[in-house]
C-alpha cells in the first residue's frame, strides 16, 4: 500500500464531490431535514389530545359528574353540545368523528343498579368514524375511564395492579434521541452506496477504469482510498446531525469511542458492498435502480425510524438479515444506553461484513474487465 497514491485518489474524490451540488445536498442537508421533520412531529407526542364530543340527554347531577370526569382526562379535549343538537348536523358542521351520548334516564337506571334492583348496565351511546385512525385510540381510553368509574361507583377493591420499579434504561430518553442514531446510520449508508455507485459508474463511462490498468495503483489502494473518502463524509455527516440535534432538540447522547468505531465499520462495509455490485452496472439509470434497491429495503425494515420489536415477527426476521439493522442497534446501545458490551456485539457483525467485502473487492476488482 502506497500512502501517496491513496491520498491522491482521496483528493480527486473530494474535488469531484465539492463540485456536485446534488451530492452536497443529499449528504448533509437531506439528513438534517429528515431529522427535523420527524423530530418536530414526534417531539410533542406525549402532549397529544383527542377531540371528542359529548351530548348529555339526561341533564342530571350524575350525568354532569360524568362530564366532569371525562373533562379531567388529559388525553381528551371534550366539546359539550346541547341535548337538542342533531347528530347529523354535528357531524356535518363540526366534522365530529367521535360522539358520546349520555342517554335519558341515565341517573335513574344507574341508581337502581347501585341499589341492586337491576343488573343491566347503563350504556353510553357511542358514534364514531372508524375510518379515522385515532378512533380506536379514543375508544381504548374511554373504555379505561369507564372501567375506573365502575370500580369507584361499586366500591370494589383491586386485588392486582402495577407499580413502577427501576427503569431499564440508565437514562430517560425521548423519541428524537432514539431517532438520531437511526438517522446517522441511514445517512452513512445512503452516502456510501449512492456516492460509490454513481461515482464508479461515471468513471467506467469515461473509460478511466481501463486507464487505471496502466498506472501503478493497485486494486487494494483504490478500494481503500474510496472507503477512506466515504468515511470522511460519514464523519462530517454524523457530527452535523449530532450538533443540530443538540441545538434544536436538546438531544443528550453518549459520545464514546465505540460509536466512532461503528460509523467507521459501517462506512467501510457499505462502500465495499457498493464497489462489488457496481461491476454489474452499465449506465446511470441502472446505477440509480441498483442504489435504490440496496438502500430502500434497509431504510424501512432496519429500524431507522421505529423500533424493530414493534414490527410483525416475519419482518423482524428479515430485518435481522440486513446489515443496517446491526448498525442501528449498535449505535443506539452505544449512544443511548452507553452499553459498550451490547454495542460491541452488534458492531462485530458489521465489522466482519466490512472485512469480507473489502477482501472480495480486492480479489474481484479487475481494471481490464471494467
């Protein structure tokens, strides 16, 4: 390995990258936009309230107590409507999608139930638009409230419950702190794949690969210089994302050597993988298709945006066969939980993958063939 030749190729790649405005945008600005978009969407998720409409047809002290109880639910924004209001008008004018009606005779029947005279429950009438994704959430909250009120009214005692013990995580963290490591992993992968595939395709188109066979540079030096260049971009991308996350959202993440090692191995792994598959690409259209075929499945299946454990079992099986899954898991173990052992176990998978693709690249890359 000749450091001077490696450095020369690195500088050529850097000059070409600086001239490419599209590459600058998708490498640095696009991940920031993505992080800001998801961050602002989910940063207030704990303060979400749901609009419900309540019509009291009984107008008694007990029905009014129920109204007060529902207004006390933090997740509900209760809109009380008069008993003479037609439901069709309410739906049309107010766009109401979740309406609770307290029926006439509510207090009378409730008192008879409490005295043991009858055992038929007093049902609230519920009208809801099932096409709205929030309707099931509202229903679940309402069912929980009704269950609690039943226990209060009948003076029953809980025989089993839940108490909060010690937290599993050493630090409490918010969604944005879960999301930032995923953005870093996704951005490093996308930059390495698209940058390498499009860059090498352009060199092949210009016939530069054939000319490299007449120069002293070896296949290993060429591959290593490309990997180092993508690592350089990955480091800048990760730093920019972390700084923006800290300034805008106050994200608190652990910065440690193992997190840096994970990013290094990821940049090498996806650059090496791209250099292997680009041998089968002949033009820019095929390059775009190939890059998307590599990145898109991993973007959505590897836990970059949401926890893999929340996905169906067969999706989890697919995710664990993708390299980006191990990158995301390793970064979160290192940056959120500061768990070096767990992070190292995930990192070992991507490290082995990086070594394999580098060795395969050295063996299979042939200037004359290209």
